C-alpha cells in the first residue's frame, strides 16, 4: 500500500508521516512530499520515499501521486487567495492518478463558517464533491500550539490578546490531528465521511489565560480587543499584515462558535482522550 502525504516539510505533514510509521506502515510504503525534499532528507534516510510536489506545478503533482492508493491532502499554507487553485490542481492530479481515497484536511464547521479560511476550505470541499472524488474530509479545529506558542509573550506582558469574546475553541494538538489522519489512512470505511475534529475540552481564551497562569505561577489575563485593534497589535509584534487580518478574522469566527465541536470524532478516531490544554502548556514549558 502506497500512502502519499503532501506538505511533509510542514509540521502537520511530518507528524502524519511519523504517525503512519508508529501504526506499522512500512517506511517504503509512505511517500512524503514537499516543494523542497532536502527538508525531509532525514525521512528518506529512514526509508521513507520522498518526492517533490509543488501545488503550483501540475507535472510535479502527477509524478508525486503516481501509484498512490491513499492521499493525505494537507491544505496549503500559501496566501489564502491562491489556495483554492492549488487545491484544485492537487485534486485533479489525484483523480488523474486514480487515487482511491483522498483525505483532505479542512476546518471545523467549514460548511457554514464565515471566516476567510473557512471559505477556502468550503470551496475545496465543494470541488471534491463536484469532481465526485473518493474523499474523506478531516475538519480540524484550531491547534493548541497556536496558543502554547504565545506563552513567551504572554509571560512577558502578562496577557493573551484576542478578539474572540467569550467564544469557545475545541483546540487539539497537531499530534492528535495527525494521528487521526493516520487512522483514516490505515483503516477502511471512511470514504464519504466528514469528521468534525477537536479537543475533548473546549475553552474560552479567558480560560486559556487562567490555565496558563496556574501552570506558570505567573498572573496572565486575557485582553479582548476589537478585531481591527487585535490585527494592529499582531502587526506591531511583527506578524505579516495578511496573516494578522486572517488571525483576527478567525478570532471573530471563534467568538461565533465556528471553532467549536462536541462530536467526539477525534477522540473516537485516535482511541483515547485528546491532549488537554493544561498538558499542552506543561509540555511547552519544559
């Protein structure tokens, strides 16, 4: 069985490769792809097949997907206005290669959410349906790492900034999402499914701050800002303007409940409770 993973040079893709290996998939049956295969040379050294795949280059996609029995299509991290075209090229290449299953990483509540990111995911899901692709959709909520990565600044300034109000987010670790993807790729019966994936314990950003305070012993608050002011604060901290706009818009979606799910799909797929916020913060502080 040949399983192709796109974006293996990124964090989620690499974790998915590792999860496949842990599940006993022979390294030679895994194809890790990315635009720069030099970044995954260590995987090649362990016997994983590596191939160049650039979503902007249809020929590279055709070569990368050749012979694949299953494909993990990780959504592109390029500028948001280019993503749909890239996803369409990848889907077209997979269908031309007659890949029997495409697992696409989407976003929680993509069918109804109104965020900038959700619009791209919704359009990609629609394209999968239009092309009658044999697909399973993995709608991931936010990553816990989105918050644990902010810990140094939160400790320095005594606050997490956001624009989410009292909305709750079902964040989970990339490792949990990667493990769920590996389960879908190594078991049967998932074609046509749409999984709403998120952590077992949703939390508000005020609860994030309280949990971080308890873990660090340092008082940390949550400061809720208008979306525009939050975006300005992000750009002031060095975040590129487009990304700042998307993050502020995503916080508004969080406030509307668009990053919340209580389906339990993630827990059921991985066969254990999801990683808690407290445990993720503790791990990040080590």
